[in-house]
C-alpha cells in the first residue's frame, strides 16, 4: 500500500478515528479527576572543597567534587539520611516508603545536587525537602571527615531552599489530555487500517481498479429510493442517477470505435447487484439517443424485465428457442418505439442448454441484424454458468458490481470465469456506489440553474430556443449508427413542440405525465 492509500483509509474511517480520539480524551479526563493531587518541592545544594589556594589545588578540588557528586546523589535516598528525617518529623514511615517519594539528581558536569520530594501536602513536601537537605549535609560531612578528626574538606551549601508549591505536579492534566488524544487517534488509525485490510468487500470504483485491469465504464450512485423508481431514466430523467446511465451510454458508444460490439451481455457476480435494472435503464438511455435497441431477458431462472417494464412475459425467448414462435411474434415495442423487448417466456428446466444452443445463436443473429445494439440480461456468473455460456456468442460483456455486496475474491472469480471462455469483457459498471454530498449538491445546483430559473430567464431561453429550432428543421439523434452503414436519420420536430415552455409536463404515452429531457423525445 502507498501513502495515498493510507490517507484514503484515514479519510474513509475518520469517524472511527475521531470517536476513539474523543474516548482517549474522556479517559484521560477521568484518570486525572480520580488521581490524588501530589505536590513536588525541591531544594538545591552546591558541593565544594575547602582548602587550597593555588590554581592547581582549586582545579583538583573542582574535579574531585564532580566525581563525587554522582555518589552523593545515591546517599540522599539511603536510610542513613532518611531515617533521622523520619524521626525528626515523626512521619511514621519506613525509610524505603519515603525513598519512593524522594529523588536526587545532578546536572552533567556540575557540582549541584537537586533534591525533590513528592507529597500530598505542599507544606509537608517543602519541610521534607529542607530537612533531607540538612541531614544530607551532616551525613556527607561525617563520611568525608579525615581520620585525624580534622573537619571535612567537602562542603555542601544550600543555594535554594524549598518552597511550598501551589500547583500539583501530579496529575499533569494537559499532558494526560494530549497523550489520551494521541493514543486514541493512534489506536483508531490502527483499527481503521486493519479493518480496511481485512475488509474484502468492493465498495467503490477505486477498489475495482485496484483489483483488475478491466476498465470501469460506469458508476451508478446509491439511491435509497431505487426500489420505488427502478426505471430512473424514464421516471426521473433529470436526476443524478439517470445522468449516470446516460454517461454509461456514452462510454459504451466509445468503447471500441473500430469494432463496436452490437450485442452485449450484462451480468454480475452474485444476485441482487442490480444487473437487470442497469440493463433496462441503459437500454432506455440508448433508445432515447436514437439507437434501435433490442432488450432480451435471458435470465431464464429468475426473469424480471417483463415485471419492471409492465409487459406480458409469458411468451418470449424460451418460446422461440423451442420453435413454437418466431422472434417477431414475441418482440414487444416499448417507449418511443426504438426499444423492442424480448421477455424470457416460461422458465425452462434446462436454461444453460437453451442459451448455448444453435437456436439461441440464430435468435441473436436476427436481433443483431435488425437493431443497432442488443442488450441481454443474464443470470449472475458464480451461481450458474448461463452467462458464461452466452458470453461466447456475443460481442462483449458488461459486468455489474454491487458496491458493498460483492467481495474481491468473488469479483476476481467472476472475471476469471469470463476469461476462461475468452469473452470480450468490455468493462465493469459499479452500481450503488455511495456518492459524496458535495457531488450530489453540485449536480442538483446545476440542474436547478438549468431548469428552475426565473420566469424572465425561462421566457428568454424559450424565445432563443424557438429561434434556434426554427433555423434547424430536423434534429439528428446521437447513438449507435445503423448497421447498414447509412447516416443517422434526422427526426422531424413537430412545430407544436417548438413553442413548448421549458419544464412543462407532457403525456408519455403510458398515461403518465413526465418532464421531457434536454433532447426531443418521441411519444411514449
């Protein structure tokens, strides 16, 4: 993993990291409140050598004191010093217990000794520090006294007496809060990275790109109301999700300009990833762009296209495959007339054999001959082999990946199953990817500015539109070119539609009122 990957994980899991950081701060506050305040009093002594007037004597004495100071600091916490202190102050403690609250240090290359005492009472801490310093002076004088009884040449002078502290040294609340925050954030970041490494679910297009070299040709955003509006391109053509399908349509049109596949299988790794609704909305988007589209429900195990489109599905593909009808007998026009649907028909006992038969190849050849593009909805790849069987007979395969549903191993296995049959995998469509609120807001703001302007702006745009349309008597629809190689046929725009105000509702031919999209639509 690279640094950008770690930063992406931290950004993705910021809520967990923040929660643990706050928890660390709360724990630090609780620990600080429960800790008994302790005060530290300190005193300082200077060690020197008496006697000697020459420079050489003074230098030797200075070196001697520096060497001896390290030993003196160990004497401070010895029973030889602390025992008399306990007796003098009547503390009722043992020397070992008091030694745990006393520390003696000496700065490097100096003749100073610092004594610090920790106690719950600031006054007791100061008294202990001063008493220990005095007793320490007496003990050193006795230890360094010459054998002849003359006074000790080592002299300890108190240069700073202890003062009763006003602020407790324990707990250090600021330090505790900082450590709690850092520890919480560190634990949160560690958990986030571990969870990300253990999380094998594909949640975004970026995860797909890391897993496979197959291109991501479309990203469909998550819509909580998708189950209520499965045909989003038809029901809400100005929504961000509908625009995602139009973007997918454009990407498919430019996948391979030299040999554009005219028959495309749409499948997924597992059930429930949205392959059927993706296929239907893509077919509607292609038909809206002027392409003659055939939509085939080849999911002969759990067919759903007829239900979504509200058409009769009892007679369809299986009826043709068993020789009881022709393609023209079962095909049903839908929408603007450019979309023709072949439902699944009755569920057969042998779907894989029917899809791999010569009759299926003949059906595909006939549909490809009469249409610009043929979209085929098939079962998922991992549970059954139907899609892999059919993938060998079509121009390409689109693999739909449900964000948050498919695991990386399952996606890799699905792509591998397509590679085994040498299928032409056109790309991956990531469905239901959570979108950032900023991107959704930008699209909403753009749509509002384009369609919900002031009345004066709408009238101005309407007038300009009328002039532009009057100068252009016909509109050419973009999309897949006709298979006979001729140019795209121009569609005459009725005069009545020229003066239609922007944002007005029209009947879609199915008894429903809808707002026409940016391009001119035929009757639905």
